[in-house]
C-alpha cells in the first residue's frame, strides 16, 4: 500500500499546481480511508492503527526535541552542501520547489502528509510487527534499513539510515507514533525550507572545505545524540505520567539506558 501511495503522490511532479494539490490531498485521503477502514480484518487493524497513547508529562522534553531536530537538520544540510561535489544541474527537489507553487506542494507532500503516512507504515506496520517477532533492537534496525532503502535516491543514505533509527527509537521508547511524526515533520520542513532558499541556484552552492565539512558533520552528530537523549527523557516522563508518578524536576526521571517506558510498557 505504501508503494502505491508513494507512486500516487509522486505523480504531482508532472501536474500543474491546482491538479497537483488536489492529487496530493486525494492520495492522502485514500491512505487514511484504507488505514482506518473498520471493514479490514481485526488483526490487521490492531497491528496497523496509530499508537494513539497520549504522551502526557513529556511536552517539555518533546518541545526541546523539536528544537534539536531543527538544529540537526540545519547542520545536516550545511554538512551535505560542504561535502557533496558541485553538479551542473539542480536536484529533483530543487526543481520542484522552483516551479510555481512548488514550495506549497513540497511542504504538503514531504513536510506534512508524508511524515504521517511514512510513520504509520514504517513504525506502525513494519516495526511494530517486527518488535513482536524478533525484539525491539533488531526491529528498529531493520525498519531503519527499509526506511533508508525507500529513500534510495537521497544523496545522503547514511543520514537517512540514522534518521530511521532515531524515528524508530522515538516510536518505541514513547509507545506512540506522535513523537516520531513530530521529529519527522520538523526535519523534513527544515530541509524543505533550506532547499527553497537554493531553488534558483545550482546545488550545492557552498564550496568544498574539508575542515568546515568535518565540523558540520560532527556538530550534526552531536545534535542528533542530543535529540536521542531528549527522546529518552520524553519516554521516561510519559511512562512516569502513565504510572501516576510525578517527576521531581525535569531531567530527574531516569539515567542512562532503556527507560522504564520500554521495560514496563502497556500491553497493546
């Protein structure tokens, strides 16, 4: 179903603005109908549904996680621009952003609708099923590999793999898809905003400088590690709230390792 949805939404690249906008909305509606349709087999519906567990008590941590995601996406874009060789043509994304209404279409497709659909499929369908079959660590890793392979045209597949691992951890540690959707939306929206600034130019526009590139990659990695730590805290806070435990102060919930949200997660 995901491959069908991907093909449907990618068709907007050859349509004028108004039909393309309607096409994206229609494709998203079709996915939602299929995803939530009550006539599907009960087992599939239970496996595929959104984990709608509210992430109570974790708002502070998730807010900082969104900020860390924005920072890591900016640094990732700078690192890629400093590292990737100059090309004589623009990327497909930049070409789409440069077309009339392209920013709106890409923001809707990749910045809003895409994260919901992808998290429902990768972290909702694949990872959730694998968790029950082979355990969480392998499930997160395999799902991240599938996620990166699905974005194979991306010039930074390693970054896609790392993002897949982060998104998988976010969904698992909080027992909800919403933190993963939040991180995914902020990440994609930040990159789209950066691409839109370069839409009228050849990419990348920054010259290749080894020292600056390494610095950007290191800072991007550190911001990614900070994001994982914040998600770890969000999972602990959510578990404490579900258990009726009031945290003493932000950051005083758990130490290093798998938080209680994983060890004592509710039966789904």
